[in-house]
């Protein structure tokens, strides 16, 4: 058998005979990229309970209203059919790795030769009393649109705005930025951000913490780091310090946890645990099942980012092709990429291994990446596809370009670009790195 190191090209030969059936569970970044990499030589069924693909990296922009739900969604059926595969809108209740079957809530069952699990994560409230009932989650287009609508209604009440954001990771910081974009001059605005770690954006360079605090100095924003939440009610937050905060709206950005499906299907040992997978992305328990995106617990944990999810989806498809042709699967080697974090219209941060830049002008890079990715996924040949692409581009220009051109202050801010020091974290924050993967924004599912 050929060794992994000898595999220089992707094998395209398929063993003759009945087509192999591949079931992909989950159709966001990882699942869709896996489907795109599988040819019509395979019989591919993609299952997801929701009709739309959602572009998670920009859902925070729904809070300020510079994005609308339709800007961030694409019909999954259209995308999957464009690859020549079948899409089933249904909820998977169980994966039977021993019998190679998938069972859905509608009573259907699907036999598979290979299965790709790309289910993502669900909101993690850590069992804190009242969090599920009273705090608003931050995990989908609908979640963030609802937050935006509630803030809009609250701003018209005439009673001020007391906002609490739980979580100072990527989601929490980008949510804060969008609230300031929209409401920073609003009378009576008061924002409290709670982060259990001692640093904002835990696991990243400490200068980001300093820069965010500096940008917020002119506004009524308080950062409570090193504190946890003990209890949430309709209008109060009880902190681990014993302090009680009043709130009109609580936004929960505390991270994600593995869905029950993984443990119930024997893909993990414990409830809430991500599915252990080898470097080939094959499940530790069933070699014919590949786990990708947020759901995968790899030997070297990765932050939950969309670009990792897409890379894993493609590799899972390629490894199925390798296995079918009697070749060794390839190990996943994550490529280091710059991180882009937007902070409303106040700044955007570009972080690499060796350099970190800050400035509002960098927001155009994230917007361009969004537009490019949506065009790549939305490969419709009908007129509607061109219309959707044009509409997204116009919406983006209206949100980013026009406000800048019509405001001297915005033009002045856009010209600022500064180099942030890439410093080693202080000893009190080094331990944060072990929990950073649960503090990342929605990735790939």
C-alpha cells in the first residue's frame, strides 16, 4: 500500500460497481465544502433541519442593522443541487455506526458507506440558572436579528438602555462593537461586559485587550473581567463576586458545546463532549465516519473558525476517495491564517503570528472576504443568482462606503492604522489558552 508521503495527487478513480453512498450531516461551512468536493460518481445525501446556509462570521452585523438576514443566507437545497447531490431537510436523531444507518425525526433512515458529521455546536450556558430562559443566545442569524430588534425597540422606550454582554471572546467583542456602532451616542446607554478570564479575547495577544478598552473609554462601557455569572433573571445578573447588575437585555456569548447527537450516537464518551477524531478526521470509534468542523475533537485542538471547517470538509471528502481506492488517508494539517476581528466602525484587528494591525480601514478586508465566499457558494446559473450577488454587493457598499464618504469623522477614522505590540501573555492569563476554543465565535459546523 502506498504511504501517505507518496500521495502527491488527489486520486480521481472510483472503483467500479454500485455507487458508494455518502451521508453528510450538517450543511454549513464544513458540510457544504465536503459536498462540493465529492463528484457525482458518489451518491451523496446531505441532511440538515434548516433550509438556509448561514454565514456565521458576520452575524454580529445584524445587531446594528448593517446586514439583513437575507444578506447572510443562501438556500441549502439550491447549493447542494448545484453540486449534483440530494438535500434532505430533516433532523438527524441518531447515527448508528455499527449498522451504517442514519435515523431522522421524520422516521426516515438512510444507509451509508461513509458518513461525514458536520453538526457544529449548540449554545453553552454552563448550567447557570436562568441563562437559557432569560439570556439571548448568539449562535445564528435569527438569534442576532432578534437581538437587533430588541435593542431597536428598547432604544425607542425612552428609558435608557442597560445592556449586559456575557462573554468577552470573539462573539462578545464583535457584539459590543456593533452596539457601539449603532447606539454609542444614545442617551442613557450603559453596557456591562462580563468575562470570566482576566483578559478580553482570551488566548489572543494582550494588546487587543488594551486597545479595546482604550476605544471604549469615551463611552459608558464597563469591563468586569475575572468574574463569573452565578444566576440570570429577567432584569438582573448575579455575579460570582456577590454583586448584582441590573439589565434590560442580556446577550449570551459564552461559547458552544457539543450537541447531544454525538454522545447518543457513540461518537463521544460523555455528554457535551466533542467527537474525538484522528488526524485523518476519522472517528476514533467508527473508521467509516469522518468528523469535521466544530464537532471534531482533534489531537491538537483548534479554535472554531470557518476556514478550518471548510478545509476539514474538503479533506474528509478527499480521504473517502483515498479509502475507496485503497490508499492511505491524508492527515489534516491546518494552515495558519490571519484573524480578522471587527469592532463596529471604531476599528478592525488583523492578527497574524508575527504582526497585529488595528484600524477601521481593515473592515473592508472582512467585507470582501464575505462577498467572495458567498459568490463562491452561490453558484446559481439562473438570473436570481446574479440578482442575489448584486444585492449583497450593493448592501455592503451602502453599509460601509456611504457612511464613510458622508462623514468627516468617519473618513478621519478610516485613515488610522496602527501596529499593535505582539506580546506574550502575562502569567495570570496563560491558563486561558486551554479554554480559548470554547470562546471562539461560530465556525463551521
